[in-house]
C-alpha cells in the first residue's frame, strides 16, 4: 500500500513533526514523508541536505523534525505572498 505525504505526516505527528523530539523514521518512511524515492533520499543524504543518524555500520534513521525543517527551507513562496510581504 502506497501512502501519501499527508498520511505519513499524520503518522509522524503532523507536518512539522510536532512531538517534543519528533519521531525517528526509517529510510523508506523518510522518503515517503518527503515524497521522493529512496535513491533521491540517499543523494540528499550524501550532500548533507539534512541531519541523519547512523547507528552502527548500516542503520540510518531520520528525525521527522529535521525533515520538516528541510521542507520549510525548500519552500518557494507564491508570487502573491512576496507582493503582500513587500507592502
């Protein structure tokens, strides 16, 4: 069953990861949360686009709050938003 960003966001406690510390996500969950594939997630991790946790040699997890912050940085404001903020 394929989930959408919204359903994964609800599972991790809201779009901004509204737990105290967020929730640790597996690579598959993190990719679904971001709406990208595993390969793209690995590329972003290699470019250190967001923090991640390496436990041992192979295990990698992502914090939902870190991913939400990354999404906020990627946000492009609409034309109407920039006109309103300039006024």
